[in-house]
């Protein structure tokens, strides 16, 4: 299901589903990779207590200015 939502562009729901996959299988590499891809695309603000969400929230606080 998570991949279906990812491919259809519903990244927030896909993120939630991939987190569910990791609850079942903590070492699922594809789920982890897709979560990282999603977090690179959008900033998800959810009250989900997991390492990906916590790390993303902290990274969003960093003052980064990139001049291309």
C-alpha cells in the first residue's frame, strides 16, 4: 500500500504506511529508503514518535542557506 500512495503522489499517507511497515519489520531497507526520499521532498509535521520523524524535525530547525 505504501508504494501505491508514494507512486500516486500522496507522500504524507505513504510516509505513514512506511512507518507501519517498519513497525512490522524494523530492518526493511526499502521502507527506510523511501521514508528518507519522502522527507527530502516534503516536510511532514506529525505527532509520530519515531527516529525518522524526530531527526527530520531537528534537521528542519537548522539554519541552512544554499545559494545555487
